C-alpha cells in the first residue's frame, strides 16, 4: 500500500476509427480478481522504518470495498486505513490486459489525486504477484505486491521491497482481509470535499446512469469528412465522497459493441482534475487529460497524435443541467491559435440514481 488522456468520448471515437474489435468473451485469467469483490475489514501490520532499518511493526485497522467493472475483467477498490495520525484513503484500479494475459494495478491516494505507475503481474497457482521499481530514500528498489492465502471469506495481501535484484524481500505491509458483505457493494459514504472547495464538486453532476448520442469526424484534418453517429450508455460511480468517480461506457457502432472507462481523480493541491481513460480491448490506461471547472464549464487539455499529426486536445463539458449535459472535443495544430471541433456528444440522464447494482 504505497503513497502513491483523455476522456472516454474522444478516445472512444478514435478507438472505433482505428478499428477496435468488438469485445469478445472473457479470456482465461480475466476473472483472477473475482475473490476481492465485496466489503472487507482489514488488520494491517505496518513497518514504519525503511526496509532493513528495523523490525518494529504497528497494528492498524481499515476497510476495503471492491466492485467489479466490465463484468469482472476489471475492478475498483476503495481502501481506508486508520492510523494514529489520520485516515489513509486509496483507490486501486485493476485492469486485465487480454493481449498479455496479465494485470495492471493502478493506485492513487486522495491527498494527491494522481495515479502512480502501475504494478504489473499475474496469478500463478493461486498466488498473484505484481512488481514495479521505485525510489525510496535515494535508492532504487523493486517493489512487490502479493495476494495469497485466498479463501472464500478471507485473503492476505503483502507489500515487500528488494534492494538486491529480487534475491531477498523485506515486507513492510502485511494485511489480513475478512469478508463483511457480498459483491453487490456501493461506494462508501466517505467524507465529501468541503463546500469551500467548489472545484472538488465539479463532477457532482455526472453521477448516475445516462444515455448518449455521439457525432465525430473520422479524419479531423481532411478537407471533406462526414460525421459518424453512434450511441451508448454511461454509468458513473461516486468514489471518495465525490472527490473521484469511475465512469463506465458501453457504445455501439457498425463495428459492434465497445467498452471503456474513465477514472476521474481530484488533486486538492493543484485544485485540478485528472482524467484517465482505458478501453477493454487492450486495457492500457492513457496519460491524463487535466483541467478544471469555471463558470459551470469544465475545460481539460492534453497533447496527442491524430492521423500522424501532433495536436493540442481540448475537452469541454458545458450546458450542465440535472438531467443532461453537452461535451465537445476540439483539436489545434497551430499552438492553440485555432481549434477544430471533431467530436460532439449530447448526454441525457437515464434515471435519477447515483448507483446501480453490478
């Protein structure tokens, strides 16, 4: 447990343009994480010292709520740990990579609202091992997350470090989890952002279930290009009391069904939102598109490549009402002097609710 691009609308169009194939039946391995679904209490053993600096462990408690995404081929986990100095809030988004038969584990803490680089690995003989490389106290270390002792109502999670290339491992987190509820869980009522931080409430309008009508230009730089129209459904799950949310998308085109998601995280230090996108065909999480709300409009920017050309990208949420909102994407290839709209969506609420059973 570490301290740890663009919105679906623009990338969904590009994925369809680039020939994303319809989602197939879930491959073997894509349900390895089904055991985490539900509501759990945790007993945490934490070693405060850096690896190798001391044997003292502190006992903490906490909870985990995990819900399935894409029918279980991904999952989102809300994690709380109660420490003597306060509560640690973490999100963990686990995405199955069907082409590689492995999982990417993306993590963020509410104090920063930014995803770190993913832990990468797979399950073998009932044990899941995931790795990355990090800097700690001026040294570069391997980090391992391991899921083991998996039973119907319990499992074990451990974080460990290695400074000798994986020859030996020194744990600094040992967590035992005990199941409290079924996999039909809702987001916990975490503390919401204070009313004074209006920016943190920018995406409050998005929670719930929606339908969308989308129009996009397959080639935004062609002199003559016909608008393509598709339709889809959206479900947005509230996280961290609204300071984050997960948007799941199902769209239909002439090429078949398409699934995507956007993880939106609020960064309280920068007072900006980071929006991360992935689609179910490759489950690669894109670089974030970043921005904020002002005067009822949300404006977000990043840089990307379209039809072989590097462009500035601008996404705008506008005309926000209780039961509808608009979205527009535009591109600029002249350093932001002029913008060319290539994507428009009209989104209407399907039903007044902020959650649905998975």
